[in-house]
């Protein structure tokens, strides 16, 4: 992931947490070049199937 300050493409994840509803992952990242720390929120673009349920079952197929 690119650092928003210096543009370096190397970062490390300091902390990872799932949000309260389990819909996204929140991460704290640190740039390996300049040391800047920032937060990211990573969420799927499409809903994920429930655990143990196949995508075709969810779609009603």
C-alpha cells in the first residue's frame, strides 16, 4: 500500500481489528520509509456468503 505522505510502496501493519459488526477490517499501518502512521478500513466490495453457505445457495440457485 502506498504511503499517503511520501508515496513509498512498503508499509507494515501495526494493528488489525474487525469492526463491531464484522463487516470490515480496520488496520493501522506504518510506512517503512518515512515512519508515517495511518489507518485503513478494508471492506469487501460485494457481500460475502454466510459461513458454511455456498454462493449458489445464497443466490437461490
